[in-house]
C-alpha cells in the first residue's frame, strides 16, 4: 500500500536536489498508481493554458487510476494575518515570498512543505521547510482527485 508520508519525504529530497542542481524547479505532477507512476510537466503561460493542463491532469489521473500525487512548483506566497485578506495576486503583493512548494495529496490526506527561496546574485539556496498536515489547503492543484473540482478564475 502506498504510504503518502514516505512519498512526501522522497519528493522533498528530490525537489531539493533538482533545485540545487539547476537553480530552479519546473512545475511537475507525479501521479502514483498500483503499477507505477505518471509524470506530467506543466508549462502554462496564462489561465486558459493552466485550465487546459489541469483538465488533462484530472483526465489522465482518473484514466490510469492515480491514488495519490505529488505537485512540485516554485510559487509566490503571502502570509496573511488573522482577519487580513489578499488584495492582489501573491505575485503582485509587496509581502510576497518566493517558495518551493512540495505537496503530496491522496483522497484522505494532504501534506505540504514550503521552502523559502533565497537569491543573491548567482547564489541560490533554500530555507528548510517542515512537512505538515495541510487538510485545509485548497487551490486548483490540490483537487486533481476530486470528482467535482472547484472552479478557480
């Protein structure tokens, strides 16, 4: 049986290695089935392309019987204080922070690890992140196993 915690530890270590080898990390999905894995490299430039790739991933994952998946991506995030709301996309916020996100998701569990990205000229490094249970995390890449995914626009 697939142990999502083991998958997550493996994915975090591999994501760090790729990041340090290349100085960045591509946006990828790794789906786990009874018989192996499916890997999808994501390369969208706008919301229309993003939606098309999400639909393809949902279709593929359903068709091949994916039980759990890992999503690895660089992203901008903003930590909000209690009662504070996001007034612009994270990429436009003055409070933004660049992170490497690794998420492992099954139908019953969501784990996430956010590692801060630090850049200084040609030097790049990651701040250590903790693997945490994240049952309330939501977004288009967190619902690829859902029968009726939410609409994000």
